[in-house]
DNA sequence: GGAATTTGACCCCT
DNA sequence: AGGGGTCAAATTCC
C-alpha cells in the first residue's frame, strides 16, 4: 500500500513537471505539434497509471462512502470514481476505451441539453465485473464528453489490458512515428482525424482529442485537494492549445 | 438466433 | 415529489 501511494505521488509529480514543460514548449513554439503531442501522450499515460493505482488501492484505504451513509446498490459503485473529459473531433459514436461496455440505460438529466448514457461491463454477469461508466455530452461543447467511471474492472479483459500496458515503452516513446503499435493502432497524422480508440485509453484520448480533461477524485482517489486543483487548472490550460 | 441497444417503468435517495 | 440510476421487455442489428 505504501509503495503504491509512493508511486502515485511520483507519477503525479512527474505529471505536473511534464505539464509545465508542455506549456513552456507550446508557448514558445507554435509550430511544434510533435513535441507537444509527445508530452501530451506522456502526460496522459502518467495520469492513467496514477488513476489505476488510486483505483486499486483507494478502495481499502480511501473513503468508501459519503458521510458514512450506507447505500445498498450504490455503495459498491461509489468506491472508485474516475472522471475524464473527452473531446471528439467528429460527431462519432460511443468512445471505445478498449474495454467492452454494454449500454443499459439512458436518461435525460435536469439542466443538461444531452441525455446521459449508462454503460456496464459486458462481463458483468459472466465474470461479476462491477465496472460501470456514464457518458454525457457537455452542454457547452457537443464535442466534449464527460465520462465517469464507477467501480473497478475485475474482468479478465481488464487484466489483460493492464498487463499489456505495463509492457509498453516509457511514456515519452508515445507519439513517435514508426511506432508500429500493437493491435493495428494508427496514430493520426493530423490533429483532426477520424479515429477509433485503441486499447490505451488515456494516451489515445489525449493524442486524438487534444483534451484529456481531468482525472478527478471521487471517493477512491486520495489526491490532495490542492494538487487536484492544480491538475484541474493545468488540464484546462492545456486544452486550450489544441 | 444471439447479442446489443432502446426505452418506459420501477426503485431509491434527497 | 422529483431526480438519478437500474431493470427488463421490446426492438434492432449482425
């Protein structure tokens, strides 16, 4: 547990450093999309690892419920909550993050222009995977999607993905050409390109959408609020560059 | 025919 | 009572 938290801290520190570096580079050189992309991908990969760590370990050590309330069905899902904002350059369908999701509901949300879609893991019944996610188009920008992940994947598919990701080269290697990534992933040559999401969620979202909004804390993430605020600001700033 | 999606109804919480 | 989340039957898709 201590190791995981230490790793999390290291990842987040690196995240901040990379974000600042990215800011500096993009600020000084408008025509440097390649370098910006590299850092952006590294940033996203780091966030992804941090979130995964927090998701795994936050359960036992974190706040599992709000105000100590017991919630029959919602209690389990409230343990891990990861929120990201994803931008789609084109009006395409559901975002494929490499995992199998099955839509089980859709609701019109008060005050929201677009309905919220509810997804759960395809292997919910076969493997008891309790992961769910909610996807909602942002009112302000229809090309932005707010995606909230609730619960942790416990299915075999998630384990395979997690294992494959650990074998990937260091984050800085992302964005390089001639990368010949696994699973036939094709990185876009231009910022705006029709896309299909490959297996690594954070890096591909960043690469392809230019906006990895934020990975914020719900119950499971024990991220310091001040740091969280800094991350929020950084992501907001960075999103403006793309 | 099986799997995924849609959609109205139901349940729980505030 | 109203809103959010889930269920499950009906429908669509492959």
